[in-house]
């Protein structure tokens, strides 16, 4: 015999079947499938994006630059072809130095104080 919506639930909860186990049976399964499908599509897209990303582009050096371990930033490869870098002597900006920095007239910018 089929359980009707207003009959007592078979689990013994003393609730009507429609308010207890009847809800799970009457829910629309396409909603869950739509949500799971959307999650799967997003995950596939994310994985494909990770696999297709050119890893060398993420770690590439900017054109015309070289990394300076001593200074912790990029420098121009050829800052000036006519004047050696030591002879540039760029003047220090006015005002107090930023905390923990010293001016480098050779490079024309602030460096971390050692």
C-alpha cells in the first residue's frame, strides 16, 4: 500500500509523511543536477586554465632588465650607453629618507639600509 502525504511517517517521528521523509522524495532532482553540473564545469575550466598557462611567462624577466640579488629588484641591462652608471650621480630627493632606506646616487633610487 502506498503511503499518502498526510499519513503518519513510517520512521516513527509522529510527523506527517509530507513534513518528514516526503520532502526528500518530492524535491526536484534537476536542481541538484544543475548545481553539481555547474560545479563540475567550473572545476574543469579551472584545471584546464592551470594546465594551459605558460609557466615560463609567470617567471619571465621584463625586457631590458636584469635581477639584482644585492639590491632585490630589477635593473636596466644598459642604463646608459654613453655615460657609465657610476658617473650618473643622480641627486637625492629633498626631504627625510623613508624609514630603513638609503639613497643610491649611482642607481637613482632608494635601497634598503644594511
